[in-house]
C-alpha cells in the first residue's frame, strides 16, 4: 500500500471524527437553545413580516448583535460588500414618511380623475403608512458599488438581509423587507446616500404590536425536484 493511500485514509478518518464531533456539538447547542426559546427551527417558522410596531426602544446591544449576524452571511469571494445604515432619529423617520407620501402624490394623484382632494389623498396615504413608520429603528441594507466583485453584490445583499431578519426574530423583534413602499430614490434623498451604494431594502426593527398569523404556504413538494426537473 503506497503512502498516498495511507494519507488519504488518515485524512478520511480525521474528517469523520471532526464531522461527528461537530454534529454532536450542534445537537447539544440546539437542545440548549431550544430550552432557552431560541431554537433555530422555531426562528425560521416564526419569522413574520411585521407592519405595525410598539414604540419600545431597541437596545443598541441588540441592534449590534443583529448586524453582527447579518455580516456573517455568505458572500462572493469573502468580499463583504455591505453597509448597514441605522436610523433612530424620530425626526428623520418622520421626514422619510412625509417624503414617501409626497412621492405617492406626485406619482398617483390625478386631480382630473380623483374623487378626493389632494389633502384627503395625503391623509389616506399617511394612515396606510403609519404602521410601517411606527418602529423605533430603521435599517437600510446597502451594498458598496466599489467592492471587489460589484457584479456579485445583487446576490450578496439579499443574503445579509435574510440573516438580519432571522437574527431579529431570534431576539423577539419584527422586521419586514420593504422595497417599493419606501422607494429607493426617496430613501437615498432623505438620508443623503451617495451613488457609491445600492440599496437592497429597508426594514423597520422593533417589537410588533402583535405577531401576524402565518400566511398560507405552498406544499413543500411544489418546490422540490430531485435529479432533474
């Protein structure tokens, strides 16, 4: 038997031992977390898109913990192209809401065909958006156009957003992946975000006034194909 064969066998044995230890450790941590109410599978199944928030402040330590999880997401060539803009200033949040309302007026209010005045239209829009703007914290998830592999940012960005939202749920906070309801151009204008960055989404962060029920989900079998479609 040659040395290469021996080396390969030794490598496989070592890998098996390491794998077994990792699996055992994972089971132990899963059991511990389950007892603490933070079981990974519960986090996945209980994540919800929250559109109404309590005014309770979110401690900075929790915000940093959530963002630390977000930055651990997979990334192309380990380029880590993210930037997380955290907004807690109530005046800035109000400014963003009003800018969104004015954007809606400019795009959708047509005086010649409207059955309400512009002021009434604005009030209706404000009422509809109050839930989105009730959170104490907003996080704008961005990617850096000057990253090492900028053409891969459109994959890396959503991965960080997903990790962020799961981490938030694990700590008992709600989020919602917002794109059109708080438009990209409005966000950039209000927060003075330069062209260096591309927005992935913006999410409120806070305790929900109540956790929404789970919407209907398609059967798992509808999404899976083994070997070929």
